[in-house]
C-alpha cells in the first residue's frame, strides 16, 4: 500500500496563497478567523465556491410545540439563528480587515476557499473533549492543504499551508485540551481483545450492568493480551471497566477521494481519550475472528495513522 510522506512534500503553491517569494515565511501556515456570514460572503466572492457543510433550514413549529413549548433542539436552532443574525455585515467587516479590496478577495483567502471547494483528497475530523465538540475539514490538492474548523458553527478558523506542514496541523487538531486533566490509566498502553467482548462490555457498562464484566471475561478467557502475553480474567475485568469509565473524549477522522464524480471513502481512524491520553482503536481480523487493538497514541501520531489512507486514496 502506498503512503504519503507528511513531512517533506512540495511547498504550498502560489495558487493557494503562499506568496511569490517562496521563502519559509510564505510557506508557513496561515490562519484567519471568520464568522459564518464572512465565510459565506467570501465564498460568494470566490465564484460561489461550495463550503464543506450545509446549514439546515429552520425547523417548522408543529402544533404540539405551539401548545407545550419548543423542544431543546428547536430552542438551540432558534438561538443559533439569532446569533448569526446579530453578526456584523460581512462585506464591511472583510473590507475593514483588509481581506477584500475594491470588491476583490485576498488572493490567499480566495485560494484557500477554492481548494476547499475542489480538492483531490478530503479529511474530515470530529473531535470532542471537555464538553466541546469541534468539526475540522482538511482539503488537499498537489502541494497545498486548506483547513476549516469550528466548535459552534458561528466562528470558524480558515487556514492554508504546504503539505509538508500537514503533520503538525493534524497534531494541533489532536492536542488534548488544557481543561482535560490527565493522570494514570488502568488500561495498558497496548491491549488486543475480541471485538465481540469489547462491544458486549461497552453495552453492559453503558446500561449499568458492570456485574456482567466478569462473566464476559470468563467467556473469553485467555483471548485478551498485551505485549507481555494473555491477561488473567481479573485483569481483563479491570481493563474493560476502565475502557468505559475513563473515556473522556473521542476523535474520528475520515479520509475520502473526492476528485471524481463519486466520493470514495478509503480510511477511518478512531481514537478514544482515556485517563492518560489518546488510544487508537483498530479493528482487525485474526484467524477469522474480528478483534480490536487498543494502543496508546500521542497527538503527533495522528499523521502516521492517516498517511496510509491518504496514500491509498492517491493510488
């Protein structure tokens, strides 16, 4: 399987706004904060470029809500639209910030929006921790990458950078929030277990039936192992319990080839945030049995796991 080297590819092209001097400063990642209406206005100025998300139509009030009050979802939708309506006029704010001059969009900003609209590869990341959920979109073509991220759908960060800076930007996405307190975990840095056991244990813990973990562990005796060998049933119960109780965040990255008429999903990376940091969750088959590998990861390891999927998309 081919892989992409995320540490040494072509510098950001001028088409994506890297500048004409070709120096290190020009190729360094650039980031701009934009409100939703500024982003939408900039996309219109960039030839009506489509953005990688949709805004749902307002929810219609039904007779039940009219009598009994709005549902939480309807209240959230109304609050969101009120906040958007209160934003400053995008044309004026973009001109004031120097991002629009004489009706023309800043070349770097225009290039980034254009790359978001027509990339070769798409990498969508959903990351949640400390009560906050972020949506991140990375789009790549040639030697350039454009990124878009938001936590509330109202304020966005738009960035563009050379492909050789992609690994660092992915580590930035996976960085653990300062609001998350890390300590020690009862889950080994590496553990491999039957997927059936992991699934049943998660369901038992989620429904308050932790007493069933010992039964499940005994049913799969000797099938859970670390680098040091199989774990005892008692140790397995501790691991299964910790996998459920320590979880305090998640990350999911999806890689797709969007260059053709049909979108082809070529890879998914899933992480869970435990008491001491990230663990990658990798399903695999062994002897006809579906198993789950749980391995400790650092934020900078995200690029290493994503790179093979990106290489498969290029192939």
